[in-house]
C-alpha cells in the first residue's frame, strides 16, 4: 500500500506538479500583454492567455464560452470567423507548417482582422519551444493603433504630395522645411533648392514691405491670412497666386510651423486683364477708349481742383482720313491710325492721356497746366505729329488734324460737357480751314445755346401759328400797274412784336423745320390768293423758296399736292423765287425741277441776282422766267459806276435771255427814273411801298398811282 500509496502519492504529486506548472504557466502568460496561444503541431489550440480571450470576447462574432477554443483548430477558427482574408490564413498556416517541419526557426507576418467593431492589425509570431517538436507558440501583437497612424500619415503624405495646390511648410523662424511637388511645379524650384530658405526668395518685388508687414500682423493675430501675391518663378516669370498661410501651434499655443497653401491664378489674372483690356482699350491702337478716358478725365479734374491746376481737353479729328480709307482700303487706313496714335502719344507728357473715340476721332487730356497758354506748345506738337507724312505699304499718306480745345476750370462744366465743348471747337477748327486748333470760348457756347433756344422758339412759333405773311407789291413803273406781290415772312412774336425774317430762314436752314415752314408759306400764300379772289382781286404772288427746299427729292410732287389742295387757285398765279447765290449741288436736277414747275404753269424768278459767283451760268442754264436785280446794286448804282454797269449788264442780259427783269429795293425817285431810262420798268421797293399785311393790299392797289415824276 505504502508503495502503492507511494506510487499513488508520486502519481498524485506529479499530477499536482503538472497542475501547478500549468497554473503557473497560465498565470505567467495571462500577465503578458500580447495575445499568446499555444498550439499542437496539428494547429489545435492548447492554451490561450487572458489578453487573447479578452480580444475575442469583445471582437468576435462567435460566442465564447470559457474554454470553447481549447481543442479547436486555430486556422479553422480563423477561417470560420471570416474576419481574416483566407489568403492571409493560408499564409499563416503555411508559416506554421514550416516551423513545425523545422524548415524555419520562426515565422512572422502581419495580418488584419475585421471585427464588426473595427479593423485590427496584428503582427503574429510563431516559434517552437526548445527541444520540443510538438508545440508552437503564437504571439499576436496588436499593431492597430500603429497601423492607423501609419495609414493616416500616408494619407496625409498623399494629400501633401498629390495636392494640386502648392504647399510650403516652414519652421517657426520661417525657414522652409518641406515643399510638395505642386510647389516645385508652380515655382520651378525643387525641394532641395527650397528647403532651408526663407520664402522671400520667391518674391517678385511687386508688393511693398508694408504689404508683408500687414500680412504677418494678421497671421499672428488671427492664425491665418488669405490673399493674392505676385511671386517670381525660377524662370524669372512673375506669376499670381492666391495663398493661405496658417500658423500651426503646439499644445501650449506656441507657434511651431507655418503652412502656406497656394494656387497659381496667373491664367485667371491674365484672363481678367484681357477682359479689362477689351473693356477699356481700343483694339486697334491699344489706346484707352471712351470709357477709360471718361474715368481718367473725372480723376484728372478732381486732382486739378486740389492742385489748383488747369486741364486741357483736346478733341482731335483727322482731316482727309476718309479719303485714305476710300482710296486705299481699310487695311491701309488701320495702319495709318496705328502709326498716328503712336506718334501723337509720343508727343504727350507722362500723365497725359490720349484715347481713341472711334473712327478717326481722338481725345487727349493734358493735365497739370499752370496757365491756359501752357498747352499751346503741346497742341502744336500734336498738329505736327499728325501732319507729317506716314508711309504705309510703300504709300506716302498725308493727313492733318483739326483740334478743338477747352480748358478746365475756365470752362467750368462737367466732364461730359467739356468733351462736347472740345468737340464744338474742333468743328470750328475744321470750318476755319483744318490742320489747326481752336480754343473753345464760353461766349461761343452762349451763341450756340441761344441758337438752340431760338430754333426751339421757331418750332413753337410754327405750331402756335405765330408766323404771318406780309406782301410787297411789284409794279410796272411805266404802265403804273401792279403786276404781282411778293410774300415776305414775318414773325408775330408774343413779346418782341413783329420780327423780320432775316433771323428765321438762316436760323432754321439745314433743319427739317425749314421744310415744314416752306410748305406752310406756300399753303398760306395760296389760301391768300383765294381770299383775294373772293374779294374780287386777281393777283399773282411770288413766294421765296429756300435752296434746300427746292433740292428736296420730292419737291415737285409735294408742290403739285399743295396746289391740288387749293383747286380754286390756278398755278399761273404762283411764282417762285430762289436766290441766285444759293449753292446748288446738282445744277441739272435744279434745272429739271424748274422746268417741271414751268410745265405746271408756275413762273420762276432768280432772286438777288448778281451776288453769286455763277450768275451768268445760272442765267444761261436755269430756265427762269424773271431775274430780280439785287437791291445792293440798286442802292449804289447812282454813286458807284461799277454797280451801275452791273445793273445795266443784268438788264441787257435778261433781255437777251428773254427774261423779265425786276429791280429790288428801289427807294428813291432818282433810282426809279434811272431804271426806267435803262429799260427796267418793273420794280419793288420803299419808293413804291413797304411790305404790308394781306388785308391792306386790295385798298392799296386801288389807290396806288405811280409817281408822276418817274416818267419825266
Ligand atoms: P428778298 O426775297 O430779296 O426780299 C426782299 C427784301 O427786301 C425784303 O426783306 C423786303 O422787305 C426788302 N425790301 C423791299 N424794298 C426795300 C427797299 O426799298 N429797301 C430795302 N432796304 N429793303 C427793301 P425781308 O422781308 O426782310 O426779307 C429778307 C429776305 O428774307 C428775303 O429777301 C428772302 O430772301 C428772305 N425771305 C423773306 N420771306 C421769305 C419766305 O417766305 N421764304 C423764304 N425762303 N425766304 C424768305
Ligand atoms: Mg425774294
Ligand atoms: Mg431779293
């Protein structure tokens, strides 16, 4: 028994020892932080530590009851759990086999474990025990945190290196410690060329030192700054970037780094400035356009008020440019304009502006003038620059310029009006013979202003029926007979009384009003003829027609219409007078108009004969029925032998051309007598009577007797 006891004691003590050993081993491995697991050579789990158990407790989908693992095949367990890629399990099993087969002393690998909660990474290490071919020791180290940090870092690194923005990191002292690829791409400087340098080496010099001072002030105060910066690439090219600079602080709030992120916006900037160019500059000459000029002019005016200086506004129009364009084509014209612009610009001082207003019109703004006259040399230089010949495509082109100038603040109006005044003065320069400048005078403006006002008043007069016709008889001095009356325009002005027409026809000449008035006169005269007829007076009426009215395309048809609207009046009662000195653009057309009138039965007189340059031509060409000798010759014929000769000549010629001849402005009996002697019987003038209202005509005609002395 004792032996048996002893044996049994020995047995008991050895099993106790094993239990103790196992317990010790368990306690030791439970104290280890890596997951530890002992497998047999078939891969079945013999022992796991607490860390391993805990991990599976929290991360496995499989319900773990105490020693559930024990006896389970480790690799099968991994596969079943489907939380590790099967490739990785295969690799791990293969490694274990290699160690068991003593082909490897140990094996380690990293594998991942996708628990429903999170992804874990482990480094698994497999070894044998010393002198033991039966067991494997597996330790897992959880490297998830390390892996996550690594992933994060690599992501950051990827962002850093793949970012399209240039990134530059400096230390707190401002030395570059890292830059990314985009930085190198944008700046042209590699990482090694940049690291260690201060970002100042990229400076273009376009920003002032105060710009950088403000920028740093803001970074320190707010922790960041955003703005546009012009820098210089390694190639020397200046580029624009939009940049964000942020400071990075340590947990104590001390600045550790500055990170600058920037994007190259040169293309956007170029596009912007292109748009600006289009909006503010003339495409052909690259000179400022009207918009930019108005802007600069407004600024210059303000500045001149502060500095107590004058500004000259010069409106410049090329003379003869249209001919160049018409003869040689637009391409040549364009080249001429470019050369001209450059030349004229060169004559100006810095601070002056030359702009193109379109076509061959330019405007120069000459600033900072001490006196009105100090702009004169500049104007002379502009004229010279414009008049020097220009060579284009082997052609020598000659143009000149007409300049209109107004001076601010002498001409104290706004920018818009200044330009208008300069423009008006330019027209005066043209009218005075071109290739010169003309200074705008405020007085001149007043004339123009009153002209405008008068024109408006005349328009109102017509609508308000303030015009009336007076009539002046034309008589045969020999027979003592009234042959016709001339209708003469008067303005019954509500305040100024009866006004003579001297002001009116020239005032409204070249305006549509003159045509309207012309038709009104014709209608009134025809109405008057009818009125007299109804009073038993049958008389012819002469109506004055302006050259403009006569040269209207539809003159004859309008005249016919007017006549047909007075059917009671026969056309032979009407005579038209047109001034002989009128400028007829197309003599052939005028001839045919007069002929048409004659065909309608209307008589035609050449008024104020002898005053024009082409009297003889007109007399020869125009089929007029009468000629009215201008009153200036009549007035002087008794004292001036030349005038007498002219009067005699006109009388002779008229007779030769079978025209009636009428003397105008006969004021004295002597004149009447002399005219009769020369063979001119028909006359009109104060010696006979002044023009009178229509209502006075019948009684006057009835009572009129020729002066008895005329015939003697
Ligand atoms: P006109 O057609 O040669 O008219 C004659 C002008 O001589 C009239 O001036 C008349 O009053 C003036 N007169 C007549 N006798 C004498 C005289 O003995 N001595 C002087 N010094 N002058 C005399 P009025 O009415 O002032 O007209 C001036 C001009 O205005 C006219 O010259 C004519 O060219 C234009 N005119 C007048 N009425 C009309 C009209 O209805 N239509 C157009 N288009 N022009 C008109
Ligand atoms: Mg007349
Ligand atoms: Mg006349």
